[in-house]
């Protein structure tokens, strides 16, 4: 099986750290078994970014669901004849 490398455009991300921060992060990378400080930073930031985005999307979805539910309760259409008949039949079944 032949492996091919995906042609992905690369971008650079530069930052300045204090010596203490760099040493601390390098230690975490070594202890964590990462190949390099770069791998540690990229993978850790990527994981945190996914978590933040997922949580935000859940909050937005929950808010939208709440709005839909509240709207359905407060602006529900009047029961039609079929619904009234079904409710009556259900009450009859429960009373047996």
C-alpha cells in the first residue's frame, strides 16, 4: 500500500514566552510523551479548541431548542376535531 501525503497549506504561528513558560511547557511535552514542544502545543491547543467549540455549539443548540419549545407552548394552534376525538378516546380507554 502506497501512502501519499496530503497537500495542505501550512501557516505559521509565532508567540513569545517567558523562559519559565517555555521550560514548563517543554517539561510537560517530555512527560506527556510528545515528540516535540511544537507537537505538544499544537495538539493540546487543538484539543482545547474542539472542546470550547463543542460546548458553545451545545449551548446554542440548547438555547434554540428552548426557544422552539417555548414558542410551541405559547403559540400552539387550537386543537382540531381529530385531536379532540383522540383525547376523548384516550380518556375512555383510561376509565376502563
